[in-house]
C-alpha cells in the first residue's frame, strides 16, 4: 500500500485511485452501499490528511504513518466485508434456509454457479466411492441448470466433470467435516476462505473476481497458490514454493501455463553452479504432487478422466460445451466460419501457431527484467491470449488474468520503490 508522494506523476495515491474506481463498480454489481460509501469517504479524508509516504521518510513520521496505515486497513476490511463477504454469506445462508419445492428445486439456487453445484455433487459421489469422472449428473441438482441462449439436446455437464482432482482433494476433508457435524455443505465456504487469505487492495475488490466468487466460481482457488508460490520463490523458499505450484497444477489447467515463467525466474535467483539443481528439485516436487493427486483418478478410469478433462473442454465429445464468451470463436460463429457454437473446431491449431511465438517473446521480455512481478505479468498476458483463442473464455477468466497482470505491475512498482529507498539510504 506504500505510495510515493512526490515521485509519481499520478495526482492521487494509487491505493485511493483503485478504491475510487473499484468501490463504485462494487456498488453497481451489489454489496451494502452504505458500508461502501462511508468507508470510502473516510479513506479519502485520510489520504488528504496523511498520504502514505516513501520509505526514506518513514523513520521521522513512523507513528503518524502507522496510525494512518492501520486506519486505512480497517476501512479496507469494512469495504471488503460489505462488497464481498456479506453478499456471499447472505447467498449461502439464504440457500441453506430456503424450503425445497416438491420438484426438489431451491429458489436460492439461482444465486449459485452450476460449477459449484457440480463440485458438491462430485464430492457426494466420491463419498459414496463412485468415480466423479464416470458418474452421471442428470439426477443431481445440476438438472435444474441449463443454457439460457443456446439450445442443447442435453446439458453436457451431465456427462462430464471438467475440473482437475486437486479441487476435490482439497474440498473433500471440509465436506466430510460438515457431514460429520450434520451441517449443510456449500462449496462457496472453500472459495470464501481462499478469498479472505488473498485479500489485498486493488485485487480483492475487482468485480470480475468478486462477483464470480459470490456465486461460487473457483478462480480464487487457483489464484492464491500461484501468488503464494511466487512470493515464496522470491524469498528462495524453493520447496515450499514448488509444493504450492504443484497444488495449483492439480486445481486448474491454467496453472500449467505459469510453469515456464516460474522456471525462468527460479534460474535467475541462484548462481550458475546450483541453479539447475534447484530447478530440478522444484520440477521433481511439482511432478510428484501432480502424480500423487491426479494419477489415482486417472487410474480409476483413464478414458473417462481424459474425456472429461481434455476432450470435453476442447469440443471433441458427442454434445460439446458451446463456444461462448470473449473468444475468437464467437466472432467465427458470427461470421459463419463455424456454423454452430456446438461444432467441433481445431482451436488447438491457433493456440499452437500463436502460443509458441508468444511464449518465446514473453520469456525474452521476462529475462530482461526477471522479477516476481514480471513472472505474474507475463503468465497473465499469456493466459489471456491463449484464452482468447480457446473455445470459451468468460468474464471470470478475464477477471483472473486481470488480477495476475495487475499483481505483476504492482509488484514491480513496489520493488522499484524499495530499490529507490535503498539507493537513497546509501547516499
């Protein structure tokens, strides 16, 4: 949250600028307006009274700066609680307290993403020793969900569970604990806990991240271990960092795209004699975790696993997931190049032709300034472009890559401030 007072061309502190942009966005999408506006007003007054100063001036203003920081932090927590935590809890408890209709449908389920509902059903199958990648979801609460615009002969999610096993592995102990306590389970408990660990100004209030969280999308589950793995690596905690990235790679396919940038950053942290030993150690840990978490589900039924996790999102099954979202595919459908959003199309060719040159360019860019911020910035850009030329790339995915890119930019800015402080103190 440190902001230069005089060494920046921005007329107001960055933390305040982010809040002035993001709080109105949160008011538009939901949240408790009173608890958003009032803390923002006091935050603005604090910024006018005592802007957070640069590192060199901290010793002479330490107590005043500490008070201003703590007051800002408290106000930020109030804003986050009003914008995200309260709406999420309200949705969760509303769902738990709603009476079920004779058909089995809950009106409150309209506020829950079908992905969270499917994960809950998958955990139920797993508890009954039934393979979630083989099970049919037609007789689960997922039957009440569909596609509002595109006509489908059946919901393809009935036959395919697209999520990687790490999501089930991390959620299952909590699911069993709730069952033991006889308390209704909601998958958003996991996502909300993950979000609260990740909270930070400028990221925690991004509506493209918070609104998907409230309804039960799992992007925060992948964002947190990527961020923590990068932070741990920046402090040369290779084992801890590799464990976190390995877990991320078992949660969602997008984490795999972090690995080349992660490897390049790791190589820059160590002298030549040991850098490849450290890289080999990290690779062994990451691969080992993937083997431990994923391979049991693959061995359970290899065909079902690869169909659900790879063929289904690629559009190579009997009833495909429709082409939708912010992708080149929707443009090709509109132009008539692809006749139907349900058609199979070789997006992998575009991803190969664009992805390989792009990763080479980004790695070269990162090598010139090989920092933790550049790692996040480059992998965010790569995932964004790769998603744009995929079969589907929706709002929550856009929010995910924006957060990665923003984290990278802010991280580099913070390192620049710290570098200036060290140079000033050495003069």
